[in-house]
């Protein structure tokens, strides 16, 4: 199905959270995936980290080890900051 807003925001946020080489190496080399779900209001998403990959899916998976309930605002701020940085790097070419 179509990814929900929280799934999209997490997909944008994960690279920022994994920017630290030590954290990235430790998490991605986990032999067993770390599976956790995040809920924000009525929206939820599941994040799987390990075995060299990160997967984000809609909803709360049955194998989620923990469910974190929170607000979507920090993710929106992170995604907005990322978008602003992308826009700042754009160059407009005039004919």
C-alpha cells in the first residue's frame, strides 16, 4: 500500500540519525534486526535496523520489540530542515 506520512518522515530522518559512523556501523551490523514501532497520533510505522539495511513500513508489526508513542513534530522539524538544506543547494540556470 501507499506509505503514510510518518513512514515518509522516518525515511527522511533515518539518514540523519545514522550520520555518525560508529552508530551506523554498530546498528547495521546487528546479527538480528532491531524492530521498533513509532506512533504519532493515529499514524504508526515500524522500523527494522540490522543486517546491513534499514526498512520502514506502515503500521505496527507483530514482531516489534517496543512501541514508542510520541509527537510527529520533531520529525517534521527534521524533514523541514533537510528540505531547506536541499533547496539552499539548488542553482537556477538562466538561459
